[in-house]
């Protein structure tokens, strides 16, 4: 499947090769990890495809490790001297041209990697299932142990340990106690006690794939939390139903956004969508695209989608595989309370996660 997409891309753009050094796209093509510094947008190696095979270019520091631990035996690794040339120089030396790349290589065109990564392949889906299970297990294990007196910072630290123990990276860890979860939509953890309830959100990464999910723990929640959480679940169910519908009809992301906006109005929270982004397609990025009014992002199946509607102080979010036939919640363990939720104006129901009352 990857080769077919890349062959079509090369043919359509009159190119001889295409190169990927951004970590998620490197993983998508080569199946390995090219990251040393996670703050850098480009990894330490680039993977190229020339219509016949996959080639990796890196320096002499990284080549032995990547060949031994990250790459399949049939991937050719070209080694440069770390002091003699840059990664871009190494790629230019070994690439067949004309070529494109997802990082700055003089004389190369720029490739839109996200479009090539959609929809998911069968191999992607199997990997995604494993990631989703691990991510949900890590988050739920921590959430079941927290107490109102714990601080957001302490919970975040426990989450990072739980994720690391499952070989997951943690690009996003959000923990909001009762006060800050009502005030902010992105509740970056602080040294504040959780209090009456907590919203806990993560994005986990493994093998380039990303899974996002949120859980709510209600110790002594405010009376309004149940209604707002129900509203968020209904909007999320509607977004998923509209996603499947848009894929079948050949519509773009803007059509799903319209359904989301209408759903907020239907549940009595008109305009709430303006206060936080609503999510979108998920796969080899936390979001391959985020839906906005009129957005032209491709809605495809089978594909991961992580919709994350919020109603002040409440949030519903999971990563869901949407297919022509239905929905598979990838970030579900079966050990957290759920409820079947109906979409607005669509004959579709989806199992959603409810707040946990310890």
C-alpha cells in the first residue's frame, strides 16, 4: 500500500525519489525511530523511496545503531561522516533526482507527507490497536489511583512513568483539577490539588502513530458536570457519525465541522465550539488535520479520528478507527464505565467513556 501511494506520487509529480526525515513520516516509511532530540523537527536520518526500494541516509554516529535496532535487514543504509556534511548534503549525494523531501534540501521539492499517510493500512491498524490499548491502560491505571489531595503535577509525573513503562512516548500530558479544568481548555499541569474532580488527557506515541484520549475522575463533582459531560459525549458521537457519512459521500472535513457545530446547538451549548478546537483525523500525527469551518482536509476510511469536544469543565475524547461499516474505539480497555450515546439527527450510536466515581 505504501509503495503504491509513493509510486503514484512520483509519477504524478515527475520525480525519481522522495525523502522523509520528520520522525513520524520516517517511521511511516522505514518503520523505525530516527529521533535523538525530541525537540528537533527533523530526525538524525532520512528515509528515501525511489520506486524500487527504501534507502536510509544518516551519519556514522547513528548508522550502526539504526541498522541494528531500528531498520529491517533489507533497508540499505548510506553512512556519511558527521563532521563532513549535513543530513541534507547526504541525501543529495545519494538521491536520484528530481526529488522531493519533507525537510529543507536545496533543489528538492516539498512533499505533503500527511496526504500520503491517509488512510491507514492494515499494518497501521494492527499497530494502532496495540498503541491504543497501551495508552488507555496507562491512563486508566493512574486515574484509578489518584486522590483529591494529589496535585496535577504529581499525576502528570505518574502518567509519564506509566507510559514509559509501556514503551510509549508522551508528547502531550494534561491534568486539570476542578478549578483549572473549568478555567482552561488546555490544562497544563501545575502544583495545584485536584479537588472535587479531574480531567486527564494524553497523547501517546509509538512507531510514529499517535493516540489521544481523556478520562474524567469525579470525587465530589459539581452538579453541572454530568450534564456537560453528556453534552460533550453527544457532540463526539455526532462527529464520528458525520465522519463516516462524509467519507462515504466524498465530503471534506468542513462537512464534519458543520455537524459538530450543529450538535453543540442541539445539546444547548451553542457557540461552545469557538472556545477549543474540535479535533480531527489522527494517525502518524496527533492530528493529521484539525477541522475548521470550510476545511478541505480529506475524510477517508479506514482512518483514526480523535474528536475532542469540550463544554466548560467537561471533555470527551478517544481515538476511534472509523471504517465503512462502523467504529472501533482504539483507546478502550473495557475496564472503565461507558455508555451508548446517540448522535444528533443521525441513526448512529457510539460507546463513550463516562466519568469514574471512585
